[in-house]
C-alpha cells in the first residue's frame, strides 16, 4: 500500500454495498449522493464515509468519529484563503476539543509539502492526504477551501466554499450542535 493511495468509501444506508472499481482506490463502494449546489437541503444527506492516510501513515476514516461533530476542510498549501483560515479553524478546534473533530483533507499535494506546511504553522488537528483528489471528487468540491459540517449522527448540515471567518464558524458549528 503506497502512502496516501488507499481510499475506502462505505455507503452507510444500505445493507450490502455495491463495489465500484477504480485504479487508485481500494474497497470503494457507492457513495450517498451529495447535493449539486450549496443551496440544496443537506440535513437529510448522510455524509459518505471515506478513509485516507494521515501524516503518521495511519488510516483514518470519517466513521472513526461517529458520535462527534466533524468539520471536513478541503484545502491546499498554494491556496491563500486556505492558509488564512487555518489559524481560525485551529483556534475553534482547540476550544471545542471534546465536541469537534477537524479533518483537513489536502487536495493533491505531496506528504512532504503538507508536513512542511503543518510544522511551519504549528497546527494541531488531523491532516489527511488525498493525492488523487478522490474524496474531493466524491464531495463535489469545486473550489478551495471548502468546509463540510457534519453532525454527530453523520449528516451533512452545511457546506461552505471560501474562507471561513469567526462569525461563519460560530453559525456553522451551531448547526452541528456546538454552541459558543
């Protein structure tokens, strides 16, 4: 298994998943549909499970955090708004350590580039590698940064494209059961 090459999707609303073949993935199953636009209702959409490799080389799945609110942030080191919002996300993650998990999914960059960025900015949340943009494609990410807010039951409650600010974070976190 090459670093960052394993991605596994699990459809959680079906007894027997239907496998889908892909040369860069393993154990892929048919995902739950993600709305085409930000305006579409998302509260009844179960977030598709995925599994990527973190900077320590360990497999991490969205389902590992079942029962906790999750912020999935798609980002890249070359993206100025991504870099600008990272300290804010880190601040909220530290403030809500028991209630919130942040999964920062890097889009298509090398482990070395991501590791260097994380160390230079002293960030302390879960960084995942998506070298083939498989998870970004699954979630129909159209721009960076894109943040997904998933509640404790695994339902996608909000999607935000663009840089987050403190007011937006407070509002989105409230949608997933975290109040300031």
